[in-house]
C-alpha cells in the first residue's frame, strides 16, 4: 500500500522474485494479482490506509503470561483499536466459530495484549483470508473462550506467533 498504485505490480513481482524466492513467473503473477486486488478493494480500504500500521509488534503481560507477536495490521483510533491478521490458506471458514483454534488463540492473545496497552478502548480482532478474499470479524465471546493463560497438561499458548 505504501507504493504508488501505478508502481505496485512491478514492486510486487520484484519482491516475490528477489525476496520471497518465487521462481515461477506464473506463480508470481498470480500472487501479485491477488494481493493487488485486495489492496485496491474499497472494502479493505481502512486496513491498507495510511492510518494502519503494518507488521506491528505487540507485547504485554496478562496474568503472568507474556504475550508477544507481530500483527499484520493494526488500526489505532481515538475510540477503538482494530487488529487484523492475514491468513493465506485456501480453506476459508464459513463462520467465525469454524476458525481454526490456533488462529483463535492467536487473535485472542493479540486482543488481550492490546486491551492492556489501550485499556480505555474496545479492541476488535479480525482475520483476512486472502484466498477468498474475506474479512472475518471474531466476536468477543468466541475469543473469550481462547484467552491466554498459563499452560497446563492439555493447553498451551502456542502458536501465539
């Protein structure tokens, strides 16, 4: 998004080849086209707008559990916080409840950390499944079931990433 629109395709293709090591030209074209269509879609304008932070580090201590990670996008507004992570798999959940548990744990941890950092603002967590593309907002009640806690014999925080 930080690249001028008329330069994005060339930049994406160059990055895919040189930094990501995608050797197949057809695969590079397909990946770039998908990414560029998502960035240009008005439905996701706030996620890729100038107010959104990319690759935002998050860290906090919640009930003696250290939560740290890097959110793909973070929007910090005066009246709310929004954290978004990208998922590239081809399987897109039909509902928030069908989201893989590892993703729910990750987003619940991010939300919990952001609530410590910004205690005066509500925090919304969402996943952007890039293969659809589809933005899936995760309800608080669902994330509450996967909140960070000390590990026991059956549960752990990984992957918090």
